[in-house]
């Protein structure tokens, strides 16, 4: 981890304070050997460095403690009061050390107490006179026998164990706070994700509703306009004296426009599909196209089965769009074939010869995936109901033939 000098400033300041008191103690302590004072100076500096790095590098500080104390025992260097600051190392190893460092520091505390008892015991209580400066206390220790050694071990462990336990408590407390903060952040993220998911679902629902509305309006208006256009074109070829045929044509146009207007109003104002699930709905579509002057050859195979209203709507709209395409692109002198097969599901097939003036109509030559709104709307409507659509163009003796086949389930598919 990269650290700047500013991050190290508090640690260096603490190390300098420990070094000051350590050097002062080393320079004022009475020594008997010439090299003893130099050893005390090095010991003070080593302790200061250990305390300075204990927060940033607890493992290194623990290793320095053992190295310094081992050299102290081997070199027979007296114990210094400044070494009490090693308690800060015990705190830092428990607070910021790795798991290995925490375990090693925990084992080091009783081990250090045992070594201290053996060390002082081998030299006798006189070794503490320099540090304590009270011969009366030492005489009292003599009278206690080995009890003073036990007391020394307990005291030493307490000096190190208390800060170590404090560091461990703060360590787990910090982890608990971090866990709570992480949990709170996770809950906020989950709540945010839930809101975004709800918003996405609502947007998808609105878009699907918009697409459904566009398909319905397209089917209704497209079919009615195709019928009206066919009627208007056929009226041009009527004899001027044939007023009854002209009136019939105008009546068909008015009926188609009125029905279209009613269906559009229903689509725009109601939350459900227009009421087209009545008996004979598909037949009425075929008859309406026949009335516009187009020849329709209709066949029905099998026994018609009752269908749920939503599937009747799908069948009605799909056949409506198929007939619209046949009127728009088919030749007027060729009949439009409509077949309905009831074989487990309703199969609707509409076939018409393509007009010679539309050999390259995009709606007939493009792939189904990129065709116009009508074909795409039929496919989406059928797929939503569990059905499917197949559109083909074939070269036949009578001319290019456009065939649209739709499979509509007769029962609602339960997901």
C-alpha cells in the first residue's frame, strides 16, 4: 500500500517521543560496563523504531520486538522503562495486523512473560534494583520466595494483554460497523434495483400497450381503408344509369367507414380489445370483403371449436390483416383463397395472386423479419398468444402467389 509522508507523520511523531525518553533514560542510567550505555542507546532507538512502524506494519513491529528482546537477553542488557511502550505494539498487532500476526502476537504475550520470569529469575531480584531504585522492595521480594516471579509474570502479561485485547475489541467493532455499512449499502442497492426494475417493467408495459394500440389501429383503419378504396375504384367502372349498384357501393363504403370509426373509438377508449368475438366474426370479415367487389373463395375444414375471447380477437385481427394485404396487393381479376382448418388448432391461410404492377413491393419481397407494420404486427400478435405465422411467395402458372398462413391456438396457454 502506497503511503505518503503525511500519512506517516503521526507514527513518526510517536516514534520521536519514545526515542527522546529512551535516549534520556539511557544517558542517565548508571552502568558498570563501558559498552552498556551504547547498548542502552541502541535499545532505546530500536524500541522507538518498533513503536513507529507498529501501526503501518504490525508484523514487522512484532518481528522487531522479538529481535530486540532476544539481543537484549543474549547481550545481558538491562531492562529499560521505555520498553513498556511495547504495549503499543501489542495493541497495533491486534488492531491492524493480519490474521497470522494476530495469532503470533497472542502467543507471544505468555511466551514473553515466561522468558522474562526466567531471565529475571536467573539474575535475581537485584537486576530490578536499577530500574526500581528501592532496595526495601527487593528485600520484600526475597521474603516472598517464588511468589514474586508469578506476580511478575501476571503483571507482565497484563501490561501486554490489556492493550492487545483493546485492539482486538476495536478490530471486531470496526468489522461489525463495516458489515453494517455494507449491509445498508447492499439494501439501498437492492431497493434502487427494485425501483429501477419496477420502472423498467412499467416502461415495457407502456411500450407493449402502445405497440398493441398501434397494431389495433393499423388493423382496423388499414382494413377499412382497403375496402373503401376497393369500393371507390369499382364505382368508376359502373354504368352511369346503374344507380342501384352505385348506391350499394356507397352503402358499403359508409358501412366500412362507420365500423372502422366505431372500432377505433373502442380501441382508444376501452382497456380491452373491441368486441369481435361474436359468433360468425370471421365470416363477417369475409362477407365484408366480398361486398367490396372482391371474389373470395372460402373453405372451412373440420368442426369449429369455441375459443377464449382473447384468442378470437387474435384470429379476427390476423384474418383482417391478411384480407387487407390481399385487397391491396392482389389482382382484382383473381379470387382470394381463404382456408380455415380446425385440426387441434385453427390454421388460417389466405392466398392471392400478386398484381403485375407490384412485382417488387417491399411488403412482399422483403424477408418477414423486415416486412411492413402489418406482417410484423401479425407475427407479434400470434407469438404473444402462442401461435406462429408463415409468409411465402411462390411462382405459379397463374402468376406470383402470396400465401400467408397463421396458426392460432384454440385454448389459452397457461405459463
